[in-house]
């Protein structure tokens, strides 16, 4: 999904689902357009699109240092879960 001003893309979000949970995988807003409600609108549109697929659980993984994103999602009604641990595997330290 994208947010546009005239013909310029100023925000974007990538969503996916696993038939149980909907995921907001990437959310970005051009720095010149931040603090205008664009990120909240993209989250709302993401939820709307996922609801059309029958999804009723919405999730996002946010790195602990990203206080701005954590605040944003909390303002949109998301709850932080301290009881979940994230695992990943990388082929090298450079990726």
C-alpha cells in the first residue's frame, strides 16, 4: 500500500498474512512528510485490507531500540508482548 501527495510516493507499507495473523512487515514515511498522520493512516489501511481477507489478529515486529515505532503502534491500539522471543538465522554477520 502507498500514500501519495500529488504523484509522489510519501509513505509505504508491506503487509502479509499466514491465514491466521496479518503482518505489517515494513512501514516507511518520507522524513519530509512525517508527523502528518500518514503512518497511522497506512496502519489503518493495512488492517482494513487484512480484515477483507478474514484476518482478525494484526502484528508487527519492531526492534527494541525503535521507540518512535513502538509509540506509534501503541497509539494505534497494539499491545507489546514481553513474553515473545524473536529468533533469526543469518548466513553471515554482513546480512
